[in-house]
């Protein structure tokens, strides 16, 4: 079997809405490398969209999952629970930022975690409104599409969406949106669209994921904390892509010294096994009545043991610190590339191992170079790389290497990226 045959079968059997970035069909993967069905090797700078922070098939995670499968695969945590779910909840509440007493719930996906945050905030406050930000991404369900601040491809054709959702600009210095501008817009919402006493929650990504890897300045997150405290609003940190060491802290909000009220957790939580969580202050988490939260597969025993193994690996291998080291290596290399191509690379940015370059035309950051971005993605596989694009204008290449990647593989991969960039930048 080869990639072309599998892609033809896929096109015939799977709806086009669930597309694939690469017609490359994986046979096996190990740490930061993967091999396709034709035996081709790739360096993975995407890690399944920041899911495999601990690398592909980490032995400790594989062993934990195999042992669990020998015992049982499902009983439903809401029917017959199990120790691993309790232990995981205890550990997640311990590693979450801030000193407040916390509790957790388990669901299956990041979008479910976001939706449950909104449910919890509404139950706690008795209010209806939620404020989100332009360029933010929070999921593909109806409510999370409403929260998402980008139309194509996430929202186009899918309305109407849930109501009582309001958007404000997200601070981006590169595009002349200051912290002052963003905060003034939030205050303007209070005057024009919804009174603060009707707002249940403000949800924010500390680093926008699909929006382009823009990091919120610490002063912005601190100001949101003050606004929420002043008006009794729940502050939700969407840490789905930024969590579990990705940014050089366990959670990105820690860079700003801010404790959110509720935190979404998914992606890097379990090394590729489907589980997600909401962790938050106990008095807020306990607002919904028994039975108001949950889901059939939420807190899968397989996901729980995988997540416990991830936490062990992160501590044993110092992966939070390693993320900062990886980010520094990438930043130095990509900044050198920017010096060679100043008319094409508008900015290099990173928070830990959440790394991006923004591609522009003629050095003008207001002219997004989507064509070059698409060419890089289209030709990455030929150069033995897995890369991801993102951005409000579709002109950002993002790098999400495994936090277990070796320096040698980083250098090899960045060398390949240099060759790829030179080939398509002509």
C-alpha cells in the first residue's frame, strides 16, 4: 500500500470537511520522528498539533496504557469510577497555577472543556454573556464556534451560532493593536452591547493558537484579572494548546503571574490519548448540580493512566525547562533566517517551544504572504518535514516540536527547513 492509494481511498470514504494537510500515511512514530507506509522518514515539528509534548510512543506512556487495557477499558467514571481518575484530578489541581482550592472534571475533547467552562461560569454567576477575542480559536462545536474569532474555515456555512457571545480585539503589537486598545474595546462592550453584571465569563488564550501564536502581554492578562474581580466575572484560561510545559511554564498564564478561575486542559495532557479536563476554583466548579457535567467517555481510564504517565515523564525529564531551551534554539536559528530574508519574514516569535514565523510581502507586516505559507506547507513533506500553518491571515508557520526532541534532530530539522525555505522563496 502507498500514500497515493490510501489518499484515494480516504477521499472516497471520508467527507471533504475533514481534510488532511499531508497525503502522508503514518505507519510508525518514535519521539520526534515518524515514518510513512512507503518507508519515508519525517521530522515532526507539529506533534499532532501540540498533543505529543512527550514525543510519540514514549515507553512509559505505552506501558501504562497496555497495563490498563489488561484490566479494563471503560466503565464510565460517572457510573463506576476508578482510582486513576481520582489521582489525576488530585495532580491536576496541584499543578494548576495559583493557591486557591481547586477541583476538576473530565471530558473527552478540548471543545468539550471549553463548553463546560461556559456552563460552569453561567451556573456560578447566574449570568448569560461571554466575552472572547478576535482571532481566538476555541473549538468546532456550535458554542465554541461562536466563541472562535475567525470565520474561515471554522465558522463559514455553519451558523446560526449560540447567542450572548461578544468579541473584542486581541493585543498584537505587530499589527498595531495595543493592550490599551484591547482593554478599551472590552470596556466599550460594557457600554454598548452587554452590562458587566450580565457577563458570566471572559475567555482568552494566553497565546493564540490557530490565530497565529501571538502571546498576550502580561499586563493584558493582569488587567483582565482586575476587570473580572471588579465585576464578578469568571476568567477562563484556554490552555488547550499552551498547557503541559509547551511555553516553558506548566501553563502559560504563569508567565503573567495570574491565577485564572477556570482552566481548559487537553492536547498535551495524555500523549495522544483522548482526554480533556476543566480545573478551577472549588466554589466555582461546584456550582452545577450533580449530573450537570460529564460525558460517557469523559475521564477514560486509558486516558487517565496516560495522563498520569505524562506528568511523571514531564517531571523526570524536566520538560518544562526543556521547552524554554528548545524555544531559544529555534528563535536563534529562525532569527538568522529572518536576517537573510527580511522582506519575507516579518517576525519571529516564541513563548517556550510554541514558535512561529510570520510571512509577509516586501517586509510589510500588513501584507500577509499566504502564497509563500501555502508553498512551504505543500513542499514540506518533500523535505522530510511535518509543519503546520496558522494565523488570522493564514500567513504563519508554527513549530510545535516534541519537548523530548534531541538537539541533533532539532538541528537536522531546521537545516531541512532552511533548504525548504530557500527552494520556495525564489
